[in-house]
C-alpha cells in the first residue's frame, strides 16, 4: 500500500493541497526540541517540522508515522537502496558546480 503526508489549507470555504509526500521505507520520524511537542519527518528530498498541541497528540503522530513507515510497500528492492540516493542526486545535478583543477608543481600535501 502507498501512504502519503498531505499538507493542506482549509479556510472553511476552500480546501487546497499545498504539498504531498509519499511515505516510504527510507523515511524517518523523530521527536525534536525546536518547540514543545515538536517532531520531524525526514524524506530523501525534504525535512518537515511539525509541532503538536499536546504531548499526547505528538505521541499519537509519532506512533502513526512510525507505523506508516513500517507498513508501507517498499518502492525499491532492499538490495538497491542506494538507488534512492542516486535518483535524488540526479534531480539536484543541475545545481552542482564543477571545477577543473590542474596541479602544476609536485609538492607534498603536508599531511
């Protein structure tokens, strides 16, 4: 099964989906100390920070997200887990900066 986290706005008249994240086996969730009752959900491409209204609600969300991660269908084979990082790196390759380096003198590196 495929599970999602959907961030949305509901102002009473309109419901709008802002972002959608697929819950996958390579996601993680943990409590943080950024605010009281806060936690983070980590995906390959983004870290989402949340704060619950109470400790009980925070525990509820942590448990639900842990179970969602545990129960979701793997999108890749376990032996190919590096493929997740490879696919994500391909999406960011246009942001990389490359330099040509030429050593004109042979000197010890001082190590």
